[in-house]
């Protein structure tokens, strides 16, 4: 049996199999050597690595647009319809209108008499700086409001209301 010599002269030895030892490379490639001259190019080794790196970067870029982005501190402008699931059915709690950092509502019919400011932090937690209809009357108070802006569905926010008896009720407001 004649052994053929492997040609690694045109590439650095550490580019193949992450090894600096030429004999290790030759041993790993000896099976290929018996069928003919093994002529590996640097691109043969680097292409899968570059492809893998490119795939990771592409995946990160794709998911980057999909997760919540609260950097500007405001919800997208529009009308958000609020509902609560109670006793096996969805009950409408009215609509909240958002424009910039200002909200009005919730209203069921007509328009809200006045608009108020709100703030949203980097985690998507909203602080209402004025009354919020039935959510803040009759002893009710807002415990938490959390926005969801994931790009796959309509923007929305969940309002957790604390009732006077200490019970909590959750409702969801989704942009129409």
C-alpha cells in the first residue's frame, strides 16, 4: 500500500480541526488519503464556521425585532379595547385611546372628557398619571399594568386591579 502525502503547505495548520499538530491532522485525514491526494483549501474549513456564525447573527437579528421594545417609553398610538374574562364570558370594559404619552378613557360610548399622561419604563410597566375610569373608582386601584409589544401580535397591555376587598382582577386591552 502506498501512502500519499497530504498537502497542507498552503494553509496554517491551526485552521483545520483547531489543531496545531500536523500529525494529528494527517491521522484524522488518513482515510481520505488512501483514495487520492487530499487537497483541502482554507475555505473548506472556514466555510462551515462562517456559515454557523452567520446563522447565529441572522437568528439574533430576527429575534431582535420580535421581542418587546419599550425603549421609547410609549405604546403605539391607537384605540385599545379592554376586556375581562368573568363567569365564562368576555365582558367589555370600554376603550382606552393612546396618542403619544397621553391616554383617555376607558369609555364605552362617546369620547372621554379629558386626557392624562402616562409613563412606561424599560420593562414595559405602565404608570397611569390620572384616573382610569372604573379601574380607579369605588375603592379600586391599579396594582400593575404590563405592556406586551412582541411584533407577532397586536400590541396590548394587561391591567391588574386591586378591589376594595383585597381581591385582584386582570383585564387585557388590545389595540384594534
